[in-house]
């Protein structure tokens, strides 16, 4: 998920890395799972995020540290595979995040909250209506912010976990060692739920825009949200800039008969048709007479003349030949895979 493109020029992992760097974190380990070549190509040595350093910096942690070559089955096994990295780290605290949630926050405020409450574990949450994703954790808290119960989601407004977890490194090492010895797999159910009575586990609320992506619909919604001014102000803050690997290109070219409204257009695009409420990545070509509405078109997508698209997500290097009509729905967008010609 970390390498999934978003918002014309970014990848999902850019938001976590940028939030960490902006909060003063100088050592980051990325636990990879499968198909992580694209992610490695993107993050490189971490130079774009000022993480190319002699001390600390960026570390790629592939899933082959457990004595077998299989891909890990859950977060506990993933952290166990990174245990050597954790033990060699001199930092006192560890902050764990997933890569499929969009936000722009100051983690230093979460750390201050953690110290103020004298917490053993602090989990970030958002109080909102149930997001339309499959795997989500909900918890209840007392008046002081201490979590009293953790359970799976139900469809109502509540405190939903963002899977951003802060604790001491020594505590994490102990919890993972015990979990591996007992054959546990789920970090939430087998560790957090079981430790509610013995550890002080608090919830820290995140303000501003938050969106978790777990499928095509939520991905489509996240890109459409970026067309709203308030979302851009929250997510792409001047005070906390979002860094990414820069790829320079020529400015976008607009034809004499082109028309573009309420859209994000990256550099390198050539637009000769009509574009509305859409997100266009680098190098997208929109032919004459083409109409593109409510679409997310990734890098080097070629839309030929007189094509009509509505609610379509096109991966990289897609080609749609003249005269084709493709239409989905906001709740069920049409997806075209990488390199497909229609």
C-alpha cells in the first residue's frame, strides 16, 4: 500500500514519512511485505525526506528475517522479523504506523500527550462516523482518555483507531517476545485487548483530515476529497510540508479547445479535451473531443480522441482508443489495470 500513487505526484508512504520527519524523528524502519520493489525505488536512501544520514536515517526491513522465506502472517510476526533492528536501535521510544492512512499531524503532540498521561501505550484515533473500510478497530475511553474496551467496528459514530501506536521500545520487545512464545498473531486482539487491565493504554485524538484506504472505493474517495479546498489545506499544510521523490517534467499543455474545471493536473500532461472533477498524474494525454469526468488517471495514461470517461481509475500506461465510452459510479468506479489497451 505504501507505494500506491495518490494526488498527482505522491505515494501513500510520503505522508507517514513526512509527518515523522516534520516531528523530529530521524530513524525510520520500513517493514515490507510483498511486491516491494516499487516502494524501494521510490524511497531509495530517504534523501527526499532528509533521511539519508550517517546516524539513523531510513532502513528497509524485508520479510525474510525469521529463518523461513515466507511472507509474514500478521503484525506480530512482522515485528518479530524486525526485532534485530529494534534491539540495535538506541532510541527509547518507538512509533508504529500503517502506510494506508492519509493525514498530516504533529507526532510531537502525541508524544507530549503520552508523557502527560504517564501512559504505557498511546493509540491515535479519530472520532467519526464508521468509515467504509473492512478492517477497523473501535474503542471506548473513560473521562481521562484511558481506553477501557477494544473491539471490531460497527456502523455508528465512535472512536476509530488509526493504527498509530506509541510505546517504549523495551515494552514492545517484551510484548512481541511473549506473543511469539504463545503463538499469537493479532496485535490488536492478542496484545492490546489482553493488556487493557495491566497496562495504561490511552487514546490520542487526531484533528484534521484523516482517510484510511483499503480498496478501490476508498482510494477513489480519497482522491476526490483532494479536490476540496479544506482537504488540501489540512493534508498539504505549509507548516508541515509533504515531501516526495521529485520527478521533473515540462509544464502541462492545454489545447485551444480544451476545458478544465475543478481538477488537479500534474506536469507533463497534454489536454486537448474536456476534464472535470478529475486527478491527472504526470504525462496524461487527453485527446480532442474527449470528455473525462470524476476520474483518476495515473502516469502516462493516453486517452484518445472522442473518448468519454466517468468514474474511472486508470493505472499507469493505460491506452484507451478513439470513441470508447466507460462509465462507473462513485460507489463502484471502473478500474483499468496497468498497461491495458482498450
